[in-house]
C-alpha cells in the first residue's frame, strides 16, 4: 500500500510503499477513502505533541472494512466505518460506563501510538472502528464524513457538558478554527445566541455563515468588556474556549454571568486566575471537556445522516499532496476543515 510516513517530528512526509496490513485476532483492516487533516495531527507532525516515530498519522477516517481477524464480532467485510481516536480498552469501569475518554488502560491515540489513516489501508483493534449509519452517503462525501468524529462530535459533546439551552448566550473563543467554527454551528443548532471570538477577522464572515449572531475581534480591545456590552452587562451564559491561553480563559471567566459556565478544551492548556468570589456569588462552573464518547459520535453521525447539520470541509487534496495541505493548516489558512482523499485504493487480494 501507499502511505505518507513521518520519520520524526518536524520532518516532511515521505511517500512510502508498505506491505498491506493483515488483520490478526481481534483486529480489522479498512480501506481508507478519506482522512481529515486537522490541527491535532499537525501538532504531532510539528513535534508539539509527542508521538512514536516512524508513524503514519491521521485518525478522522472514512473507510470500508476489507478483512477481519479471528474472534471479531459486529463488523463485516463491506461495512462503512470511521474510527474512535482513543485506543481505549473497552472493559474497564469507565469504558463500561460509556465514558471511554477516561479509560484507565488507554493505549494512546490512533495515528499517534499506532499507524493511522494517511495510507490506503488501516489496521486497528476491531472495537475501535465505528460503523456508519444507514443513510449517510460516505462514498459520495468521504471527506465530510471522516471529520465528523472530531469537528462535529466534539462540539456536540460540549452542548451537553455545558448544559447549553435554547436562548442562552454562548461565546466561542477560537471560533475561526477548524473545530471552533463547528462549535458555532452546533451552538446555533441548539438555538443559542452565538458570539464568535477570534483574532482572525478574515474568518468572521465564515463564522456568521456558520451561525454566529455577533463577532468579537479579540485583537481590537478588551474581550470581556465587549462580551459584557453585548449582553447589556448581564454576562454570557457559556464561554467555550478552544484556545485556552491564560488571556482567553481569564477573559471568558470575567465575562460570565449568573450560573455561567466556562469550558476549556485543552488548546494551550495554560494556568489562569479566576475570582472565587464571582464563582461563589454567581454560582459559576469551570469545566473541562475531553474527547467524545462513542455514543456521542454515533449521535452526531445520526444528526448528519438526518440532514440537521453538515461539516464544513473547504479543502481536499490527494494523499501525495499531504505536505502542501499541512503547510496551509500550520499557517491557519484553512477555513473549517481539510482532508486527504485516498479513494483509489483497491481491496487487497485474498
């Protein structure tokens, strides 16, 4: 098979011919139709997230099962699938409670601790694959379907984690980013009043098209004051921070109103200060939100299959152009999401 291999952090991709993977006991192999090219895997490529090299990165896949190993149940050759990002064990107390991101036996991540989707085929533990629902045209839209597991499912989880209700005000920090713009979309789907916050003014029109009611240019002044002005001094109900720098977290916290909720999704992951008195008097919540559960992915896939939401993919390239695409991702030049199309792979011979 053809694959884009990284030999180390900060290195360019190398187009490499590798043996087709063979499914062992408990494993399955899928032909990869497309794989999303998000900022998380660019962090791996650039060395900002540690990984085991050499490595084939990529986890936001659309694929079809071509072979299954001994003992595999629930999958069949020809099934359309995507993949769960975490290599969860499937049997600890957290996995059994459908809280897979908290798995105590996690083996890491697809495309980071095992080879991922920047190849014609991908082999994974069978339970890591997720069958796509009927009615989802993954063959006609492989790039869009591939990014659902991250770009849409992550914001969908935030709706539940932050208890976002219709009519509430939701400020999205980093709204112009690949997941941030989908958070705008999902918050609008939840019938909230959405305020997009970003430093990239050129992405504000796309934020408005995704559902933002107002925009705040974070490079033009005090963000907390701007959010307070937009809410007539009451404060916002929810701040969702995809940047999570000290300045954005503190601005989000200062802009919260009564019963306000601040959600951090990692990003820079920096320390910050909040007013304990405000938290007490206004009964505010500070929340963290990790990757989604399998059930949340399935629920999001169903939303897309029903036509209620649709991911924003603005750039696709063939596998061989992965380097050029990642250069654009690194420079923040992609609106929404990008993906590689790998649909010319043929099922391996028996």
